[in-house]
């Protein structure tokens, strides 16, 4: 993409209404704009990151055997009366009336809706187990929306729902999502630690939240460094391996991690000091097992092998997709701006010309841009007639993993500069080797 044709509004000053660094950087680098309290438009850069995160979540859900679908944002109040949550949910629910005066709502979550959808078609034990998910906007009328998309009112969530014949099956589905989450967050370049949690308004008795360390997090957290030591992508654990998944759950449960609500000073003291990690944390995911809670209240039943009726055991599994954009920035930035992990970066390379009025410089840049594009390398090309220093400043702010800088002096000798954003390391190399490096 050419910057000269882009809508990439970059702000020099930190906006005064933003309190946390991710919100400041998201406004300054032109990722989002607020359109109403707690409601944001996603500008091109922000949108690209959101889609990258969404895609990682999707690939890991698919790999774990969940199947994607799409449910509407608007729901009928009657659905929620069936489960009894219509009144219980309180003022966080945005309630709407249509022209026929029917009560509707903007969905804060979809347990009721999906249970109602499947109950007409899941009839037999052969229809189980199933896990379905969608990636859809939610609305929660938070008392205090704050920190930008971190706690918005409208936000994007991946929510999955599992249906099983019995508790053992349901636990296996829960463990499957646990592993999928460990893999998902690690692919995004962040350390998310599962912690036992209370179920709150979703209900149920088994629940974990996934917490990313960041100084501006809402709760204080404690965990054993063992969580940082496993490569979940490389782990040979297979989704069909029920025993392995149960062992994973045991391992996660026996490794210390806690929020301030569940923290146990006595157990904490038994962990060697150099393995204790503490800080503030941001919840980027939350998984729940709640048995037959919704099957029972909403009349979901299937016939078992010998004709008896069975209420499926369910779980639900959420990832805060839009919140993750902010959480990743909280975990990965410096004074100059954002540092995107490569897997979620809006583009891989920022191509910068230092002198737009120097023909050999722009010719070389145009040619490189064409070659990078032909090789499928996502490139943002700053072709503006701006001072080189200004362009480099906005590249640092936007935070692409690589900057390829072309100036008159270097290009006269066929040389360009390649900078790695995360370390600041710069290297002079020939045009050919720069290209080879970025396309490899
Ligand atoms: C699980 C899936 C649920 O709603 N029902 C369907 C369950 N869980 S949850 O914990 O309430 O939400 C899941 C994740 O969504 C993110 N999230 C938010 N993100 C931005 N702004 C908000 N106001 C907000 N509320 C929740 C969190 O990442 C949470 O873990």
C-alpha cells in the first residue's frame, strides 16, 4: 500500500483523553477513532490488525475441531426470558424496541441463541459432541467504558459453544479449548496465562481466564514461570488424545497462577523466588463449563443410545478479539511507538524513501516495492514528498517489524538500510540481499 493513497492519520501529540499507552498509541498511529462513548471505528491499520488476530483465532479454532458459523448481533428478548437471564442481566444489556414494539436486544453473548438454534436439529446422541463458534460484535453497556477498545461497549468476540453427552465429554471439550487458547495467544507473540476464575453471569462451576501481563491491567496476578517455558505450537499434544488433554489440564491446574481474588500466600511462598512472576493483568479470554444449565432451562434434549432423553452438557469459550489489539500493544511497545509481533503486524515491511526529489532513490524504491508485492510480502510504501525524518518517525510509531530505508548516498552504491523495529538493529546491505532477506 502507498502511503500517498492511504488514510493513515498519524498524530504528533498524545491525545489528552487517553490514559493508557495502548489507547494513546492506537489513536496516535491512526488505528481507531471514537464515534460514541465506548464505540470505535476501525481505520485501515487497526482493521488490518483486527483481521490478523481474528484469522489466528479462526485457524486455531478450526484446528481444534470447532466449526465456524455466524449469528446475528440483534436478539429477541424472549430468548433470554427462556433462560431467565433477561431480567438478571441488568443495565449492561442494551435493550431495543422494533417498530412493532417487540423487545429486542443487542447481544452481549450467545448461549441462549445457539442453544435455541441447535435444539430443533440436535436430536440424537449421534449429533454430539459438537463445538460451534462465531466471531461477532457484542454490546455491553459497561458502567465505565475506558482505555479505548480495552473496555469498550461494542467489541469483537470469538465465542465458541460446546455440546456433549456427558460430563467426561464436556470436560474433554473444555480441555480442547484450553489447548487451543494456549496456542492461539502464543502465536500472537504474547504470554497469556490461564487462571482459575469465578463464572459470574455466564454461570457454571469450572472456569479459567487467560491473562496477559501489562502494567495497566485491571487486576493483580501471580504465576509460576513454568507457564513461559512451553512452546504450544511445537507441542506434540494431539486434539484427539483425551488422556493427554486431561494431563494438560492437571498440569495447568497444578502450576501456580492466581488473580488477587484467588491468591494463596502460603502456596506462593513455596515457589522459588526466581520463578515468581507478578504484575497486573489483562483478561484476553475466558472459558466456562456450566453443564446442563442452558440445556435444562431452554429445553435442549437428545435421545441417548437406549432411548432415554439426555440434556447436553455445555461450555462456552470467549476471546476478546478487539481487546487483544490493545493488549498486544500494552505488552509490546517503546517510547517511539508500537512494536508489532510479526504474526499480527498490519504489514511486514515499511519501505521509506529519504529523498522524494532524488530520482535514483525513488526509482529504486518503486522497483523494490514492485518486487516485494510480487513476492507477496505485505509492504507499506511511504512514497510521500515528506522529510525522511518525519517518515521514519511515523514508521516507528506504526511499528511494522521491518523498515527498508532507501537514501541517495546508499543507493548510488546499490545499498539500502534494513532496520528491525523490535531491537532497533540496522544493517547496510545490497538491494538484492535485502530483498532475499524479506522474501525468505
Ligand atoms: C464466553 C463466550 C463470555 O461472554 N460467553 C460466550 C462467555 N465470556 S466473557 O468473559 O464475558 O467475555 C469473553 C471475553 O470478551 C472480552 N470482553 C471485552 N472486550 C472488550 N470490551 C469489553 N467490554 C469486554 N467484555 C468482555 C474479554 O477478553 C473476555 O475475556
